[in-house]
C-alpha cells in the first residue's frame, strides 16, 4: 500500500469520527491535590446559560463533584485529595477530559 492510499484512509476515518465528537467545555483545567482549577474562557460567559451545573467524574463514571459553573474567571472545584487518572468534566451537553498525573494525588493520608 502506498503513502497516498494511507493518507486517504486516515482522512476518511477522521471525517467519519468528526460528527460524533462532543463540544468541549470552554475552559482550561489544572489541578492540585484536592482541587481542580477551572479557568473559564471569555466565550463561556457569552455562550453560556444562566447557572449551569459543572460535573466532574472519574474513569469509572462516579461523580466526584457537582457545582454551579461561574463561567467567568477562575473557579475552584473541590475533589477528593487522592484523585488520579482521567477525569471527565461536563457542563450540559459539553464535556472535556483532563488527566491528573499519578504522582500528584499520591502520598500519605492527612
């Protein structure tokens, strides 16, 4: 199989999955032990509904936090201090994934 055919197949596969993709939450995420920082983008307040719920779930689908979204500035969401791995942050029909490194949530219990 030559390179042109491989590129065509990858392009078609990409187009097939593009319609299934969900919109992402209009925010940037960072974490510290026990806290998820949600830095809202300017478009969130413009496009956002009034008082939507922001949910944070772990890999198993368990809800770690459910809070009202501020949609402006930086919001602090409390999560269990030993949370590690992939998180799904969703707001309405939008969702984003965020990975917490395994070294961040480890350590001794306080």
